[in-house]
C-alpha cells in the first residue's frame, strides 16, 4: 500500500490491467492518467511531487518506469507529455505543462 506523507495508507483505484509493479523495480502502466502514475511513484521519492494542471493530470500515459530512480521516472512521465519538471529543493519536484 502507498503511504502518504501524513502516514495515511491508500489503495490504488487503477484496474490491474493498467498498472503493475514488477519484481525488477519497474512500474509498468498502460493508459493510466499522469496523476495515477505520479501517485504510484510517490512512495519511492523521499520528498513531495506536485502536479500542476488538471488537464496534464488527466492525460493518459503508457510506459515502463524505473522506481530505483524516482526523479528520472517523474521526468520520463513529464517528457512523454511534453511537460517539464522543476526541482525546487532536493525534496520538492513540480510537474507542469510547458
């Protein structure tokens, strides 16, 4: 279960055919929204990931993302959408449309 910054746990609402975690430390998604993919990456990042823009958040994403490098995974999600990632501090990433 993902654990959020406030200690709460939550279950993903994604259908099993849209998202999966392989034992090799990869996140595999098919037609999941950017917001759902970011939520799946969050537990592997030791800071905050902020997603700006409802339109960007709802864009469908498909790909394989390495969870051993969550910053690179977030950048890959953003690149696939033509978005940008700003690292505000070592603990804050902001994803927004270009």
